[in-house]
């Protein structure tokens, strides 16, 4: 393993098929492809069926660590594994954000011999979807500020009430809270504003939940902007900008077809973070995959307490989708982390640490079971793992009624996930999945938050700040109490304190404030100190990325 090539070397040396050959595998006609070079293509919306026949497999994970658990890698590996055992499977995944690419986490195209290709394009600008979302979001911001100083057509907006923020697809903490309109009157109305990162934009959320262009426009029109000086709610439709926003998104609404290293089809579309947004790819792409293939492998970001919970409560409820199986990704080193071990101790066999750190994975297993689905645990293999540690983990999972299987897809491609694929197909064939949400739309926002906090996180209680209480009253007054909740919190812990690893107990969570996503149909409670505009680390990945005169990229992983 010491001489194992880097992810980028594997990706650059992989043999790629022309995208039309990948399309043929799932019966897409060449005339339906909108080419972006030889290895990428946009797909038309008519390829999705309203009630597709394919089987949906959701991949989630235990609480993540800074060492990386490889959820995307295992999702791609499972797709290749299903094809390896003779099934027609498609990976339907999110697009990476430039924030992590140039920040701390790096790209999100898989790793080793289970990647989506062309990796460099996917991790960078890809087909321009993020740029279109950013432009549509910021067009609305520009029109809002233009209206503030438009004496003839003014909506009489109260500048202090404006809830809409600008976005940029880059980690830049200095833009979280800013003052705009400084200087002469011609520079606009001076007011407080701020930036979110593009994956947290409500336009991203709307794109990921919209059924078609008509629904996209309807949702864009429902974006809550703020209130007039006399208290009337103002929405994006009142600013007559919905048509222009939708026009900017005319290509972004179409899913993107690419391929895995094994030459299997992958659809990438949308990219909200699960820590601060709903964390799943578009409903259009998922339904399209289920219309074209027999199995679709999709993922939800971060741990199951975030991405999977939002997939099941937001995406499923709004789209009518129901998973036929759930896979939870775990690693031996993540379990050791949640046992309290330091990174330097991960390489030493420690079966007792597996017993101690299993509590984190155990809670995720229990959470998925609460939704009526018994998950399969996929253990992403690392070279320092031992058989004794695998055996103990399998035993602990079996005690919860769950099967754990080791995947070596990172080094063996689809063959390394064949056993996991067989088990997932077996679970689907049993037909025992009986998805049910933990709350109903008619429940109050407070009740929904309490359900997620107590049932999924294990919290004792929920505390609301004075600011959040005031905002909650406004949410109810606006008639938004039937919306889902999209909790924004640290992914590192079940709690809102990233230092409480494992399975914390006897803790409370605090709702600091709310953001309204009325176009997307959910409310965002901000828990603890989570920010919707991340910052860069002390040494960002951007310092390691370079390109030579031949166009060869280094440092991008």
C-alpha cells in the first residue's frame, strides 16, 4: 500500500469511454445527449418518469471524522459492485463544491479505483451548475437592493427585515457579515448583509427538490425576501424576477451524465451540504436514475443524523421517493476516534476500542431502524485494520440485527464491493423496508425540532434563544408551520457541540436562530455555532493545487 498511486494518478490513468457509450448502457439515445466534451453530457428532463420502477439504495454513514470515512467512495464502489454481480445500477450523486475542494476536505469524486470521471472536471467547474445557481441567487439580491432605492416602483421594503443573502462557492469567513451600500447615495442603501456558501443557497435547495421547470419557477416565486415597513410579507415573485432566475437555471436543471472508473453510468446533479442544507442530490436526477436503471445508489451527506434524516424527512416527503435499502458506511479508525483514541493510535489493533466506539454507529443503526428500515453496514477497509477488529464489529452489528460487510472497493473496484452488493440485493428482495417519517407536516415547528433532537440526536431538551423565539412567531404568522425542518449543526457530533463524540448523553441543544426557505418548503434552525459560510483552514488545499504547461493537474484530490 505504501506505493499505492494517488487518487488523481488513478483517475488520470483510467481509460474512459466516450459518454455516448455510457449512455447506451442505460438505453439513452444519442440524440438525447447534450455534450460537454467527450466525457460529460446533460440529460433531458423527459427521461424521468413520475413513478419509476427502479430500486432506491440510500448510502449514509456514522458521524464523520476529519480522517474521512469514504461515503462517496463506498457509494461508487457499491454501484460498481452491483454491476459486477450482473445488475444494472446507476450512481446518482451530488456535485462537489469548490469550498471543500480548495479548503479542508478536498474533492468529492470518490477515491482509489472507485471514482467518477473525469475527476478534475467534476471537482472544478464541471458543467457550470453551481455558477448558474450562484448567479440566480445573486440576481435576486441585486434586484432587492435596486428596489430599495427605486422611488417609482418601490415595494417599501424594510431594509432591516431582508432575509435574503448573497452566495459564493468559496470558503470565506470574512463575508459572513458585511455592510453594503457604503459611500454615496448612488451606491445603494447602506445596510447589513452577508454571504452563504453556494451549497447553502435556497436556490440550490429549490433546484434539488423541483419536479420540472414549472415547479422550479413556482418555488422560486415563493422565496421569502422580507417585509415592508408596514409588515407585509414580500416574496421573490413580487420583484418580477422569477423568469430571469429560471432562465439562468435552464441548463442547470438538467442532470449530468458521467462514468465510474469501471465504466458504469453515474448521474451527478445538485450539491447542498448536509450540515447546513438538505444534503442530497436532485429529485429529478434520482427519479431519472430509477427510470433508466434497475438500481440507483444515492448518498446523503455527513452522518445519518444529518443527511439521511433530511433525505427521509424532506426529499422523500416532497418527492414521493422511498428507499428500498439503506447502507451505513463505517471505518475501524472512525470507531476508534469515537472511542476517544488519538490518530497515532489508530494503527495498533485495539478490539476493546471497537467495543467502546461502536456506540456512535449503534445510534445511527437505531435511527435508521426508527424509519422502518434495517440498514446494512459497509465497512470501508483500510490497511491497518485487523481481522480481530472486523470480527468484533460484525458481532456488535449482529447484536443489533444488522449485517456488517467489509468492502475493499478502494483497491479492488467493483469486485471489492460484490459481497456488499449481494447483501443489499438480498435485503431489497426480502421487501422488509417500510419507510415511515417520524413527524407529520401538521405538527408544529417546535414539535418537529424536538422529534429530531430527541429521537435522532438523543438530546434531553431543546432551548430557544430570544431571537429564535421571535423568528418562530413570525414563521407561524406567515403560515409556514407545515414546513419540514432542515437542522443546521456540526456533523462531528450528535449534539450541537463538536467535542462531544461517541454517543453523548444528558445534553441539550440550542436553536440560535432560524432561516426561512419557503421556496424549498423547509425551515432552517441554526444550532450552536454552525455557520452557513465556512472558513478556510490554516493551510488550505488551494496551496497544494497546481497545473503544468501540459495541463496536468497536481494536488487535486
